């Protein structure tokens, strides 16, 4: 018996040193206290767009007045009706075994007309109910203050993020939230992906207020080379002022932490030429350092200052100080995919794209071969190893700052058969692959505190309406029934350790098993 026990112990020890991919990934590949969760945002799931005195926001107005800009012409009026079904959704989260839930607050539900109107008690009450329901199940709320939506009134009054007046509005709004919910919220983030939404709003013009200029697109107004940077400047200063207020007036007594969430594609050089290698580096600079360098080092990265020149606003010495003395407690990274980067400084290329202002052309194809398996989004490919590279990059550049992977997920087309939607083997493989490389970054010393799948339920996918599905749960939008996909079962097994999660076994497991 003693010999058998010793052999068993040796096998266990040998398995423990194998890379997780080789022995099947499990929760214990991550440090104790690691947050595992799922993420959503208010406009994408809540619905109830006119209930209980909520004000109209920019997305309500945009989807109603410019339905043609949404793939299926639909909107978030009802979405997942989460506002009325939050209890069921909390139960779903609980059954999955997550210990955290990332959601955003609808600004227009709290302050229907911004700071000059009153606080809406029904809005406060809704988030109180949600937060309390989560805590009762042992699920930590991970709260985003701004996930793309702002009260419509602020769009009209300031031109949204283009007007400096919106800074005070954001500080006021965040203060209302810290005061109302901060006794129970340990994780705050100011903004979700300001580096993505400002590009969609002001370079490509596909998000409200739909501004752009040639060659990026034809909109009624806009300046694609200047406006995104005016908006980002106001966002950075709004962020810093909100963080300062939290640090000064709330953090000590409430004991929470505050950060910001950045969208982070990874870029590989298209060829091994020096120019393309630099292009990949530059694309990252225009993606990540655009927001994180001012927060950590007080200014935009050198390449941005050189290339954008007078289109990039300058920080005053006081603003630099405000930014640097209010560094974030953590960095949130939303990582989905990798593209190749091609240099456009020394060779001509198409510049009317997401990366155009960086003088980079990004593509998922090299000599006709894709960088990874395709997903429902044209530009998103499955490249799991980049999770490790992205995390190590941020970890090295912004040393000692905790990183949370605040979004990672796989998209399906709505015109896929129901059977394939539910038996989402590709999503399982995607999540398993990305988590494997995340655990590898952790083993190499990266300071990672948590991971959130996007998303718990299929939801309103912005310009794509309901045509793209990211949920672990399928939603029948006629009945609002939530149906677990294979990936929900896989995530639950992974989190609760209730069965092995080896890739091959997952592939052969059916959703109804
Ligand atoms: C956003 C989400 C979005 C997801 C999938 C992220 O850019 O934060 O709101 O649904 O990606 O596209």
C-alpha cells in the first residue's frame, strides 16, 4: 500500500510540473484568490430603456434614429431584459461557480440628465438589488462606470467626449456611484475600452455620435485625425479626476481598488522586415500606451506625439501631475485576437482602417494563410498564445501593477444552426487555449488577478445587433429563455473541478450530456 501511495504521489508530482495543456487545465493552475468571472455591460443586456425614469442615452437615440447602421436594425430596448431578470442571471452565475461578475452601470439610469438633473432613486435601487444579490451568493461585483453609453443630454450639451465640460459630469457621476455602492464594491473601473470606442466613434464613425472624415468614411461631421484624440484627452482627465476623488474620499474607508480597462489586440509583424517589426510595435503603442502611458508616465508615447503632431492635445504640467499621482491599482485587458501588422510609412497601403492613424495596416492573412482559425468577426482569429505575449508585455511595461483579463471570448454567427450554437466546441477550445496561455504567463511571474469570459449571455453586440453571439448561454430573444451552451458546462466543470477538462474529452462531450 505504502509503495502504491508513493507511486501515486510521484505521478501527481510529475503531472504537476507538466504544462497545463498537456495534463488538462484546471483552476489550480491559477493562484489562490484568483477572480474567475463573466462580463456584461448595461446597454447590451439590461433593456428596460424607459423604465423607472431612466434617461435616454446615446445608444438609445442612435439605434432609434439610425437603425440602418446596425446590422439587423435592432436595438437594446429589451435586449436580455436583465433589468427584470437579474435574479435569474445571478443564479446562473452562481451555478457556474464564478466568484466575480463584471457589469457596468447605466449612467442615464443613475443621472437621467447628467449632473444638472437629479439622481434617480430607482436606478440606485436597481444596482443595490443586483449588488446585494451577487454578494449573497459570494460573487464579487466588478463594476465598470462607463461602458460606451452616456446620457443623451451630455451628447447634446458637450458633444459627448469632445467637450471638456463632460469631465466634471463624469467625476460627479462616479462620485454618486462610490457613495451609493462603494461600501460593497471592491473593484471599480472607470472606463471600458476608451481606446476602442473613441476610434469607432470618431475615426470610423460607426458608433454614436457617428463622426468621421475621408478617407475613413463619410459622415455629416468629424475629423478622423483629430477628434479621437480630443475625446481621449477628455477621457483620460475624467478618469484621473475620478480616481483622485476615490483615493481622497472613499478608498481608505471602503477598502476597494480602482482601474481602467483597455482593449488589446496583439500584433505580429507581417514580414520580418525591420519596418514591419516596428509597425507591430507602433500598433501596440497606438493601442495600449495611448491610454496607459499618460496614466503611468504622464504623457502620450513618443511615436504618437511624432506621428500625430498637433492633432494630439498636450497635457499641462498640472494635468501630468494629476495623472501620475493617481495611478491605477490595476489594469484591465480585454484580449480577443491577433493580427499581422504591415508598415505604411515606407510602403503605400490602405489607411482608412482602425489602425490607420498609426500608419499601420492590420490583416489576419499572410500570403493567403490565416493567422489562426476564423471567428464570426472578420478581423478576429483564434491565436491563444498571444494571451501570454500580451500579458507579459503589459506586465513588463507597467511593472508591479495587477492585471485582470476583463474580457476574452469567442463569437458565433446567429445564422448558425441551433445545434451548432449550443454545441459550441470551438468556444470551448478557444477558452481553454487562451486560459492555458494565461496560466503560462502566471507561471512566468506575471501579476494577474483574474479572468472574465465575455459574455454570460448572448446580447446586443453594438453595430452587429443580435447577429453575433458571445454568450456561454444562448438566449431565445422571443421568450428570454437562457439555455446553457456546451461552453457553460465546460466553464462550470473547470471552475468547480467537477470533471476533467482535457481538450479531447471536451470536444467529444455533447451539450446535453
Ligand atoms: C466590448 C464588448 C463587446 C465585446 C465583443 C468588447 O470590445 O467591451 O462590449 O461586446 O468586445 O465585441
